[in-house]
C-alpha cells in the first residue's frame, strides 16, 4: 500500500521549531544533583554527572566551540573539555540548561524520558567498550560521547512537540515498528536529520555529528568512501546491542537487526560482544545512579536545591561585584575609551559620532534613557540630538535651541585666565534642561537624571543627559566622567571640522562644474521596476530626511506640552483629549522614525553568509511582521549558490518585507511563496527570487511600488514602507532589486547580491 505523501510545509515547520532549540532539557532529578554540587562549590564533582547526561554534555561541548578552544579527537573527553573551560563559564552553561517539565506532567511521558536517557547511556557505555577493542584506531571517550548524544533528535522532538512525538511512539509500539519510519511518514524527516542539524548548529565535534546522522544508515557501505564515518558503525552496533539487552527505551519497537554484519566489518568477534553484554547492565546502573534516574525527586527537593544555588550565587555575586568595582574601574574606563576611538571612521558625521558615544555610554554605565545633544560652533537655531532608550533603539531628533538661556548651563562655561572652560560638574538635569524634556517624547525620570558637558578645550560641543538609578559616589566618578566626556567632546569637535571641510569641498566642486541638474523621478516605470538606480533612491532619501526634519520639531513641542498639561489637569474630559493628542503625536513620530530609517539607515557591515541562513532569518522576520505563524515558503536552490557578501541582518530584513508583501497579495487566505536561489550567469552575484500567485499589480501601481508611503491598501492599513526599505537596503549592500508583475496572476521580485 502506497503511503500518503507528507505535506512539505510540515517538514519545514518541524525544522524551524527544532532550529530554535538552544539546548536540551535535563530531568529534575539530575538538575537537583548538579544544583546541590554548584551550591556547595564542588564543580569538580560534576564531571561524571555532566558526561552521563545528554543535555549537560551537549551544553559543555558546545561551550568549547563558543570559547574558541580545541578538543582534538585523539585526546577527547567531556572531562578534558571541562578542564579547559573557565569555572564561571561552566557554571553559567549548566545554569542555562532548561529543566524538563516533569512536575504535574503525564507520568508516562516522564518515565519514557528517563528510559530514553537510560538508552542513551547504554549506547554510550557499549560504544566505549567497542572503541576500546578497536584502539588506537578509535578513541573510546569520543565513541562514548557519540553514543550518549546519538538520539538528541528524539530528545528534541520530545521537548518541542511532545504530543506528536508521544503519538509516534505509541503507534510504533502498537505496530511493533521503528519510530524513525513513522517520523518520516508523519513529519517528513526523522530524528537523525534533526539531530545532525542541531549538533551542527551547536558546533559539536564533527565525529559526533556523523554518528548522530548516520547511525541508522548502511554505514558499512558509507565507510568505504568516508572512513571518518567508522564511528557511526560503532554507535550503530552499540545501539543494536543496547536494544537487544533491553536497557532503557529508544521509542522503536521493531525487532533489532542482527549485529553480525557490522561486527564483522569492525573485526569484533562474538566472544568480545558477549563480554560487553555481560557488563553493560552494571555500567549503565552505575551511571544511572550517578544521575539519580531511579531516585524520586519531589518539587520541594528541587526548589530547595534551586534556593541553595540562588543564595550561593547571590553571595558570590556580591563578592565579585565589590572586587570588580575596586580593581577594574580604571581599566574598564580605558577599554571604553579605546573601543570608542577604534570604532570611529574618518567619514563619520558629528551626529554619527554622537550616536556611537551615546549607545556605548548607556551600555557601559548600565543606565536608563540617554539624550546627547550637539551645539555646533555656529550655534544654529536647531540642535541635533540622539535619543537612546536602549542600546538597540536609538533615534535622531531636532531640538529647538532655548531662546532665554544657553543650551549648555552657564555655570559650566566659566573661564579661567587662559580662556579655557574648567567648571566641569555633574548637574541635576531637571534644574537646567527643562527646555529639553519639553521637546522629547521619551519620559525621563527627572529625579534621577544627570547632565554632563562635552568640552573640547575652551568650548562646549554639547551635553549628555542620562538617567542614573543605581547609587554612585559623585566624587568617585567625577574625574573619570570628565576624562571620558572630554575625549568625546574633542572627537566631536574634530568631526565638526571635518564636516565643514567636506561642505567647503562640495561647494568648491559645485562652483567648478555649475549647478546640478534637478533630479527628476521617472514619470513611468516599465514592467520591470529596477531599484538599483542610486539617483532615484538617494533623491527619495533626501526628500524623506527633509520632511522628517521639518515635522519632528513642532511635533516634539506638541507632544511635550500635551504631556505636561495632562500631568497637571484634573478635568477627566480635558485629560482624555490631551491623552489623545499625545497618542496621535506618538503615531506621527513613528511615521517620522520610518522616514529617518529610510533616509539614513546604518551603514552595512558585510560578511560572507550562506544564502539559506539569510532566507531562514527572513522567513522568521516575515512571520513576526505578518502574524502568520507558519508561512508556506517553498525554497528551491538551483545549482551551486555561493555565500553572499552583505550585511545579513539588513538583507534578511529587506527580504522579509518582500515576503510580507507576497503574503498580503492573497485576498482571502495565505497562499504559497516560492523562493528560488541561483547563481547569476553574469558571475559575482547570487540571485534570489520571491514569487507569489496573488493579486499582482497593474502598471500604475508597479510604477510607485517602491516609493516611500505608497500603498494600494485602504487608508490607515499600511504605511507603505516595505518595498521602499527593501530597495534601499539592497542598494546599500551593493545589490539590486527588480519587480515584474501581472495583474491577477502574481508578482516576482528578483534580488541580486554580491557573491563569491
């Protein structure tokens, strides 16, 4: 009887769910053991527990790669890996491992989880004994770890989709079948593929990845062309022996194959296998006892262990915090200054330098919201400012300079006999910067907000205003604040001078060549709308920046005044009206933010990135943007597509916007999105096409598809920045974006990106 074909989207969905898994979960009985050891500062006692539990062992082996250390195959063991790692890194990795939700869960599922771990232990011990016979060709400790982790795909399925996996196991039991066969039938892929991808993502040793992937394949045949796959033969033989001995439960209920063929290939004789079988149960029992698999653990016992660790860590944290404060303050300030200076570019505008410094200041001092405003040498009416609510959320705003008082408090501008400003001080911002808070739509905690000047020699370049909630001895930090802000002020002064020179050069060049011709947007686009035309996008960006600057200042005043009036208003009706004004102002601010992002996106940071990684990130982003949990994305790769040289985050964001548009092109349902990756025949580029079969666009819509704020949806539905942002980001990364569309048939977006 022919089996029903699996919907290909199911496999994609399973793959994405598994890909999000950052670690395996450990059972509460195991967690209780290692938590108590951690609380008693006996890290050395944890080695046996770690090397006996798949979740903990995988976490430590992954940590080895993250720390940039090396653990060669010929000198491999989890214990040696622990010895190579800093104690705090091991402790942090163990505390980051999730706990299997055993309390209050179906006891059968918890029992199966324990039996699955016991099966992994049996395969590990058996693989270790087989490798010892094959020594020195095979390292026994490496084989042990490969056996322990061979079924991480099943452990991952049990965690991420417990009901589906439980159903597969129950069906395997009732049909006396292999769980792998049923996994392929229902999910479109099986635990060996999923385990291999997880192991590769966690950067486990390559030999272990091969064992996870191939331990159910015909490894006798594979090993002829791939000698390194011999470890998979060892694990496969160990798996058969463990199942024949009935130790633990793998989730498969078919009759195990005969081990004769693999044993002969490995030159293992029946007497040697018999000896391994005779001692296997005792070895597994010893490992199980170390993990406490047979020891019932109550929720109270587990909570007590957690509390003990929390108390011990709290005490340790206090000691470390005090020691770090005393010994590292000066060095950390030096590192802060060094990293700031090293990050600068000679072409940075003053506002770019200000944003860089504000974000680093906020992150370094672990403070709240920050506003850094600049006072250019010619003191214009409007001041540029950077507002950072958190390091990943910054915006540039225009402020109206105060008319009645200098932007820099006069008490900071007193002059010495030699003419240099010397009155550096840490001021309470609410006493000097009321004009600033009126114009910002960010709510500062005024009672904890400080103001520092940015001084360059005998002049003030600007000031930095920030929330400081944690207690600080002003005298202790004043000298360091003065040094750091003076360096920032000097760098900003140089940036202003550089910008002046650039403007002078531009004016000089213009005087030689005559006035530039007016930039004309094309009155009509052909059936192919090309986004790689720099002049069009730059013209739109310039227009967007100008509009944002013009809107932002009056809007900030409206929002600030409405907030102040609402704070003191007692009439409910008036308070509601003022609240509506502030809310609508916030919506307009969001539009202005979109304009700023389009006009001045951050410069790309290109790296070599696989096209599949970019597409996977784009699909996840599109899912978040549209609210569609499972996008029917059908990816096809044609030929050998090389890595892409671009800022992967920017390109993924651009492609996500295109995918979102494709999803919205379907009127009544979510149709498929076909994504094709290929090498461009011209060479040097990778070609990505995103096609839908939705409503399509007529010629008039196609002409304006990439204009900011254009949308053919009803008013109020969308801002229409998706394709405009996409085109802008692709252009900045050295690529091009083009669109073809047929009304009622669908739309295809083609993207070219630099490639190997």
